[in-house]
């Protein structure tokens, strides 16, 4: 589990450990990793289970990522499931975001998933088994005000996942893309400090989920080999609306997409209208405030 020292990544690790898995946690902060390791070990179901910690930046040096994953496989055996959960976020208006933030987010959120996946895929194909999970976001299905740096990196994961799934499916290796909503994590709390007003108001139109709930859904979908993993009714609607040419796991799933697409598009248009209205109101209030400041 990359990004496994906190938030959704940590909860996914706990969920898998509860099911008897051996866990390798990968993150940058060594102290956080060791703290999380102790927390996870409380949920062991047998004496043989192991939690291995590796401190590395998965977005910087592919060879280093490949080497540490080789070491992990030498200690614990081949990777059955890789969960790419390392990620970060920057919010703000397009022109206010530092240019290097666009590069940094693409490196962490996209390449930080490419490198670990590239390091394990050959072994998974050889063994004719494996699961790769990409943790995207609902902001990877719908671009919103304030997410011009973040959303593209999460959209990119879907393109990677669709192409990779077509390559590896004949080898009995399955890819899952998870689209969690706003989730109560340290990363979300940090992001909320700098969110523009428009982004906050749009976010408030849906509730914040608990990381444990999101983790349970992702692990279940990954084990079942589902391509899409979404949480709640909003997530279900978005997964139908954005299904496009993405793979389906069953005929039932395909039929649901065909039947519900039109209805959900109508609902979606109402949502988009309300989002546009929020942005316009905020702009008018800001202009009014600026004009009153000038007259004073």
C-alpha cells in the first residue's frame, strides 16, 4: 500500500490485515510508518502476519521504487494486490496556483502510481494473478472550481487504468479504479484550510465519508475484480455518468449503465447548474465587496 501511513491508505492496509494479509506499507515519513505499523498489528488474525515498512518517495526515482519492491517481495513473497494510494492536493484558482505545483501533483498523483505498478506488473503476469488498485477521486470524474491542478492528475489515472486493464486481463490480472468522495483524512483537513470559497460551497453539497467505510468498499471491489469502485449514491451516479468506454465486470453492470445514463444525465445537469450558480454568486459578492472598498 503506497501512501499507507495515513488516511485511506492506512485504512485499506488495516482492512486487508484483518483478512489475514501480509502488508507492505510505503510512504515517505518513517516515523509515521512505524506508528501506523503498531496500529495495524493490533488487528492481526494469526501469528504469522507481518507488516513491513518502507520509506521511499514513489514519485521521484523509478529504479529506487523498483529496488525496494524487489526487497519487499524477497521478504514477504510476490505482491498479490498493489494499492496505489499516495497522493496530495493543491486547491486554488488556476492563475493563483504556482506553476511548479502542477508538476509536483502530476509527479506524486500520477507517476507515483505508474512506478510501483510498473515494478510489479511483470511478476503478476507471470503468476497469472494479481490486483492493482488506483485510488483516484470524484474529482477524477468531474472537474470542479479550484481543482485545476488536482483533477487532471486523477483523470490521468483512469486513462492509465483502462489501457492497462486491456493489456493484463488475459493474464487474470485485474485493475480497479476507486473514486472516493470527500473523506475525513488528514490530507482532506489540510486541503480544506486553503480551499477557495466556491470549492467549499460545492463540496458541501455532498457529505464527508469516513476513511474506514471507503477502505472497505475499495478492498471488496478489488478482491471481486471490479473495474470501478464508488461510494454512496452520488458515487454510483457519477460512475454511471462517466462510464464511457470503461470495462464492465458483468452484463448487469453494463445494463444498469445503459438504463440509468439518461436519467442521471438530467440529475447531473441540475447539479452543474447549481455549481455554476454558486460560482456566479461568489463572483458577484467579491466584485461588490471590492467596489465598496474602493468607494471607502
